[in-house]
C-alpha cells in the first residue's frame, strides 16, 4: 500500500505477489478494493498491481482533470515502479484507460484485456446505434441496476450491497466524471496495429455495453479474441469470478507471461456442468 505524488495529487496503489506484472484498472463504480475476488488468485502466479484512478478511492484529483490524465497517471505509476512492460486489465471505465495507454505506449504493454468496455474506441454506425439505445435505456437506473445482472443482484443481495458500499468511497461518480481519455478516440484497427495481444471479456446480459456491440468491435480488432459469460451482466469480474480469473490466467500465459508457480488456474469451484 503506497502513494506517489503526481503533479500535487496523491495517487494510491497496491502491489500483491511476485513475477510478471499485471495492472488492474477499475471501473466507474469501483476502486482498488473492487478487485478483491481477483487479487488473491492472480497474485499466486503474478505481480498484481491495483490502483485508484484519480478522484476515486484514496487518489485525489485537485484539478478535476478526470479521464484526461488517466493514461498519464498509469505511465507515471509504471515509471515509478521501474516496470518496462506490463499486462493491462481494464474494466469498463478502466478499459478506456487501458485502451488509451496501449494505443499511446504499445511498447509498454505485454497484453491487453478489455473487460465489459468499449471506452476510448471509435464506434462504427452500427455500434453507435446499439450504444445510443443502451445509453437511453440505462440513463435512469441506479448504479447497482446498471453494473450487476438482475438475476445476480436478486440472488446475491449481500454482494450487491457490498458493491454499492465500495462505490461510496469514491469522490467521483458518473455525474461528476470529467475529461476525455485523449484528444482523439482510437479506431479498432489502430488498436490492432499496436501488435498487442488483446482479449475482450464480456457478460452476455450486459446492459451498458451490449454483447452485440462488443462482438462487432472485437471482429474489427484483427488478431483479438473474445470470451463471453452467460447469465452475466456488466461486472463479469464480480459476478463470474472463477471463470473470469481462469480466462485472465490463460490469456497471460498465451501472451508469454510465465507464472511463478509453473502453472496457474484459480483452483476454485464454480463452473456449472454443461
């Protein structure tokens, strides 16, 4: 647990485990603590770095720069830790951070995992139509209704409450989030041209980023692939942690990041019989 100073702002991060580094960038409703279902598992085989985006959790944002500095903050963190290259896992808002950083600094990224997100990417007309309808349909929903699948929230009310409580520690919410990830958005082909191995993770019942839109974008990122989770909403990492973690661990090994324990999997029960 530590902080670094970035232009007068306190930027909070944590490091767990040893080995090849993977950085986890949280979404709008979360902070570093959101990843508690991932950290213990991934840290058995890798060095896991979590952080609070500026304005979230323990990180400040004096100038209210918001998303405009997310990529620069990540660069400052990697430089501070003397990490030349790291895998990035970005969920929702954090997906925009990871995508922007990858397009700006591909030489610093060993693999990119985009979870439940299309932030910072140019939308084709077909994708834009799907996303415009999704934004209209979800505009008046509560945070929990937006980010968790309806069935999951109803069957796991204690976890839904915890998700909401974690969100309460943030100074920023969707009504106050400022800035843009970069001056220009990046096309899916530009992302592909970075040469960084990319995986999309998505819940089939996501109402914020409908699976149809994610499939269309993934098809445009040549060389990428997608893993879908059934009966799962916007927060696959929270709703389907076993399957999510195993997908991440498999991807890291595909990207050439060798686990410290020789092999890596979650060792957790949770798969339903087909």
